[in-house]
C-alpha cells in the first residue's frame, strides 16, 4: 500500500472496514469463550473419546476407521494431541478451529493479491481484503467455531483450496515443480479430512489437463487419485441411518435440488433474518442466492473455456466452487431424508462462505477497476452487507449459561453412572453407549473425568470426610425427582448462596449425618427469582445433582466447595417423577 498520506475519505473507509473486521473477529472469539465447555458433545463421545480409548488399547486401525462415511485421520491427530498433551479440555481444539479460519483468511488475501497483479496493494484492495475477513468470521458458522469436534469440517475445505491454489502456482514460474509437489501434498491430505476430500485429487487432475501441465503431472495426479480411492474404500461400510444420492434422485429429485440451493445460499438465509419477517420471501431469496452462485460460476466457466491457460487462478477458484457444489450434492444425497431445511445447519455454512469468497476474489479485479473509474461508491453494496452482518455477529454475545449447565449435569450423571435421560440426551443420543464411554474414560481419568469436580466422584461415594467449620449459606432443596429406570439415585434441585461474600460454590458434596458422601451437585443454573431478591451475584446459584435414593427422608449437609460454605437441608421423599427425555439438540445423531 502506498505509504503517502491517505485522503480523508480513504482513511475513513479504511477505519470503517478495519473496525468491521476487528469487530467480527472479536465477537466471534467472545462467542467462543462464552460457549466453551470441556464436556464432550454428541459425536465426540465415540469419535473423540472412543477413538482415544481404542488407540490406548493398541488398536492401530482406529486412526483410519470410519466415522459415519468419513475417515477423519487429520482431526484424530488433533484429538489425540488434545487428550494426551492438553488434558482433554477441548480448548486446544476450539483454538485450532479459530486458527484454521484465520488461515482461510490468509489464503484468500494471498489470492486477492495475485488477482490484483499489482506491485503493492492499493487502498481499495485492502478494503476488499478486510471485507473478506469479516465475511469469513461470520458467527453463522458457530458450530464449526465452538464445537471441538469440527476441525475436520474446516480442513475439508481449506486443504482442497490450498491444493488448487498451489496447483495454479505450479503452472509456470521458477519453482513450478516444487509448487506442484506442495499441491499434491495438500491434495493427499484432503483425503484424511472428510469424504468430500476425495474429490480434491480428481479435480486437480482435470485442472492439470485443462491447463496443459503435461502428461507426467496428469499421470501423477491420476495415480494419487486411484490409490487414495482404493485405500479409502477398503473396508468401507455405508452408514445405515443415512440416505443415498441414488435414493434421493429416484424418490425426491426436486427436494434434492432445493436442498442444494438452500445449502449454497444459506449465508443469505441468516442475513435475511431466518424467515422471521417474511418466511416465503426469505426462502425465495435463499434459493435465488444459491442459484446465483451456480449461475455466475457456470457463466465464468463458459467465458473462460476458450483460453483457460490465461486465467489459471480464476480457473482454480472455479474448481474450488465446483468442489463445494459437489460437497453440497453429496450432502444432499445423504441428509435429504432429514428434511430440506437441514441444509441450513450452521456447520454447513463454512464451506459456502468460502465458496462465495472464491467468487468474490474472481470478480475482485473488475471491482478494483470499477472503483478506480467510478470511485468508492462502488463499495456501497459491500458496506450494506457489512451492516447486515453486524446484528448476526452480536448474537455471539447471547448467554450460554443454561446450555453449559445442562452439559455439566450430564457429565456428572455420566461420572456417577446415573441413567438420566433428561440430561444425558442433551450431549449424546444413546444413553447406554454414553454411559459405556464414560465408564471406560472415567476408569482412566481421561478428559473431563480427570478434572475437578468429576475426578473419582463415583469412587468417593460412601467415604467419610471431615466437616470443617465453614460459613453458612442461604439456600434450600427445592425438589427431589425419581428417575424412571434408575434404581440407585434421585435427582435433586435447589439453590445455594453466601450472602456475606456474595458468592456461590461451584460444586457441592452431599453428606449424610454420619459425614459420608452420598451425593453431588453442581451450581450454575439460572435463578432469576433468587437474583431478584439477593442481587445479580446470585443469578447462577441454582444447583442440580444426584443423591443416593436410600437417603431420602433424612437431614443432610450440603458442603459447598470453591468457594466453601455449607447448609443443612431436610430431604423429603421424592416429590415428583421427571423422567421425560430432554429435547434432542441434533436429531440426526451425526455432525457431518
């Protein structure tokens, strides 16, 4: 960028776009911090904990074993590192998700620089790069940012993008062969991300044919494609709970088309308010957005077909959009049985945000030329899009306390081996499998089961502990619920607060009149009625937990920890039976 003093108008624009990018990144990070929980969620129980336990049992095949239809080898490297080196707290994996999105941004900035083909970036190019940065950090992809299991979902788009970009770089230049080897490395690595990663090498082969890179390179890419496909399909089993592309084409071809259009237009569904104001109009514009991405890409492909070797970057980006389109079709084939609107899932927006970014980079030279001729008014549509993005990003500030609390209680139930569908089904759909994974992980103190307050909690039941003199807490026991199918424990509810220090304990041990541990509870449940009386410090003073059923009808001590306080409660016989299953947060039981 020119180091001379910038005109006031350009300085203001740079400040505005820079602020937008920083705001989008900052809010995304804050959202991740607010949503963070170390408790494994959904596919993590088998795909993360189960995988690590299998590796610990010297099962080398676990590294390549299918997860649904995917072979998530690269993600498993990260899973192993998270548990082995970082205690299984998941923060390393979540930080990796954000880092990978940041790498996405850097790659697109680099392609934007190549597309501009100038010695130094002009102010207009920097503005476009900042807009891309804001777009790629949109909170609509929150599942891929905040869910520790989703690194492979980002890698499955990032690595093919890098493969095609470095293949473009290998067409000509001093280090062309080196660039080609780098591209092959990214193509091979794509195979270890998800099932759609298998498309990368065949697309690279077709790209090398079109750009006339020579028989040797075509043969190398064809061989890599064949070998990777062979190893991928060895022992492959089609997931029984999914549909298929053939089935979708036969039974619901129109639904398949609508699914793909919704998938490719999903960012605009969110930007238009998710149908909150005009449902039909929102869906109509989402379909139109998906069709526009396909139409623009097809038009560019036809335009480029006469001289493909003169615009290799544009061709590489079109191939990447084709890759995302193939991903959309493949996803539709397997997931259409769950409904067309499943295409709008948060986790599917990351590839689509990248596809639209690729189209934006293709058009960036024309945009820069128009700015040069007509001025910055050309950026008004980009500015308007930015204004629509800000309310979406502010959703990252929404409270996550109730969701995190439910996960905490589910983890407590799993550590104590309590068959509580109300909470366990919020983190895994199959209670028996969740309990089995938890029992094995607990026996080895892995992940959350090696952390306070879950560490050895079940083993400590029945142990006598000293009862030091602690500050008295306000609070009570509001309810005791029996759990259908659970013979050993009941569920308890209440609140506990120290008015002197204006704090509440993080964990509670329930002691019998003989000083033995007979139950546990965790705080963090929202109690607005208590906060209305004692102040906002008491808002999350509500607790839930589990008590040995034999202790109902006795007087017990609740021993609060971190910070410490205690209170006496009289435990009535169970007042109610709340065995209803909690809402299923992901009824497909499948992340990808």
